[in-house]
C-alpha cells in the first residue's frame, strides 16, 4: 500500500499506518511538502526560489514517485493533496485539476480499482487553533460554512476518479454538518489552517480504513 501526495499525505500517515498494522499491510509513504500528486506544475513555495516561478523539484519528485509506485506494484494507492496554484501564481481551473489528476492515476501502472483519492479537508476562515485561543469559552465562534473553493476542487477530484474508475473518499462529513467546526467531541480538529490534528486523524483511522475497504490481504 502506498500513500502519495504532499503534506496532506503526511497528515493522514499515522491514521493509515494504524490500520495497516492492524490489517497486516505494508505502508509506503511518498510525500513531498508543497507538491501535490496531481502532475501539474506548481509555483515555488514561499521562501523557496524566485516567486512566480516553477517549483522544479516538484516536477522531478513526480517522476521519481511514479517510477517508485510502478516498481512497487502496490495493492492500493491512496492519493491525497492540497490545492496549489500555477507557477504564475494564478489558480488552476477545476477542469485543469481534473485532467491533471486523471493523467496521474493513469501513469501509476496499477489497476484504477486499486487507486483511492481521499478528498481535501474543509478549511475555516481563521486557523482553528488561533480562533480557539481567542475564544476558549465560546468554541461555536470558530464554526463556519464549507468554503466553496474547497468544495469545487473536491468535486474536480471526484470527477477525475470517476472518469478512470478509481474510488473517491469524501471526508467533508467527518468535519462538517451544516457548518464546519474546530472542535468535535473532545478533539481539537485542526493542527493549523490546512491540516487535521494528529489526534483527530487517528480518531478517524477506523472510518478511513472502512472507506478505503482495507482488510487483511489473503
């Protein structure tokens, strides 16, 4: 089993590894920060290289990761990623995001039925931890509707998965009902603006494993 992506692959790693250990899977992590698995070119991260220029190490990473997955021939490839912009700083259209992800899935060299896209988590208008620090006695103030930006790109990824007959896991219901919240039960949901906390990710490990149809290989 391989998990492939950027820092969002890292944030789900321990949750997936917990299920992998229980079900006797070997988990290989292929992740690079600020470098989504989608094969599009991206802008340089803040503080790295010239602004509004191509993040060339990400292009090189894509080639390495695809070659590694093709060599491993895993029983399951999980792709999860944040949305990043073009080298000129503009945003990709939803259609471009869909097309890029379709190409990525087709390049993996594994049957599409053994590929799962785990959708992006919802984001809040303000970082969950920062908002909670300002509102320790009024956590409801840190709730907000689902951001349309996230919903649109998640739909683009779901469309890509459907086009090649891969599976798609919608994680939004694990974070939002009518609104998205910074606290669920006794768990602080977010680590920062764009990442789930380790505790909440591990709390979700069983439901994530079920969504991926994980089970002990025969």
